């Protein structure tokens, strides 16, 4: 993904469909600094968007931050829902996936389905080493002994590099997914990655997500029909039993429920 320039002659400069004004006109040149004024503004924006629909939130995000607005996705049901909405609102939004080398074949296939259905080419962001190089350098799979380090090396460090230069990104989290996510604002400063994080589905329930997927025939990972409500890397994901927590199948056997992307 190439970082767009934001001069007026920039061919990537987008214009609001509603106002005709250049999108991102209010956004500063990179990097965006979390000044008191900006944080106060984001808080006001977040509060005013509490009752907005996810589509309205995404439209606001595009008007406010494009062409410095992006999205990372692991192709979960919520991510697919946002991709579907962005395909209608701003299909040129750059979207990327952290290709750890350990993802399920079904997940990689979904990237191809997105390309066919929406014409959106989700960009892979890779760690510095291949799986073979990484395991050879560490005497075997690191996920077996130290999943935190493996997630850091193959996800977090890649995401940190990928986030640089962008002003805002869309997050697919829902507040009812976990106590940690329950505190997420609609719009807020992402201290970990130093950009604005926008969560259009924060107020949605799992049922609302799946209702839209069914109504709009949004493509989704077939593993969700095989007992995997949450799909991450293949070695760290198992199917869950009826009544188990949605994320119980992630890093089963370890005191770990998040890869560190969404926790503060
Ligand atoms: S989810 Fe598992 S395999 Fe994937 S990066 Fe984290 S520890 Fe490694």
C-alpha cells in the first residue's frame, strides 16, 4: 500500500459526495498529533455518533479522514460487514490483512472472494520472515511456547509498521465482545498505534451483524459454520462447544484472549 500524498494535485484526493468538498480537508498532514484539542474534538465526534448507523459512521470517517483512512481486517464477520459497507460508501479505501503465514486456507480464500464480489484487493502485510525461516531461527513453532511473542513478531510489529502515516482506521470491534472492548468509543485516539480508531459496529450485536450478512449475502468465512465463531491463525484456533465464550477457541490452553491489537 503506498501512502497517498495530500497535495491538491494529488490524484488520490477524494471529494465528498454530499458536499463536494475535498475529503480529509480537516486532517493534518501526517503524523496526526493527539493534541488536547484533537482529543476533545474526537470525544465530541464520538458522542455525537453514538446513535448513528455504522454506515453513517463510516461516511463520517471517510469525509473526515480520507485519503488517510484505512482498515486492517482478519476477514471476521464484523470485518466482512464493514468491507461490504465500504464497498458502497468508499470502495477505494485501502484495506490490508496481516498475513502471518499461519492463517487458514479458508481465510485466504475469502480474500479472493472479496476481490471477485467487490473488486476490492485487500493487501497482505507480511512479517519479515517466512514461517519456515521463523521456526528455523527459533527451534520450532513459537506459538506453542510463547504465543505472545509469536503474535508480537508476526502481527503486532507488522501492524505497527503498517499503521504509520495513516490518520485513522476502521476497527471491527463490538462492545459486547469482551469487557476490554466494552469501553471502546465510536471514535477515539488509538494510543498503541497513534492514529484515530473508528469502530462503526461498536453498538451492534452479533445478531445484527449476522442478520445483515444473511440479508445482503455478504461472504463470510465458512469456518464459522463449523464451530469457529472467531477465526485467527490456524494453530491457535479451535472450534468451541455450545455455551462456550465466543473467543474461547482462541489460544486455548493459554491465559490469552487477545493478540494485543485492540487492548490498550
Ligand atoms: S495467533 Fe498464533 S500463530 Fe498467529 S501470530 Fe499469534 S501466536 Fe502466532
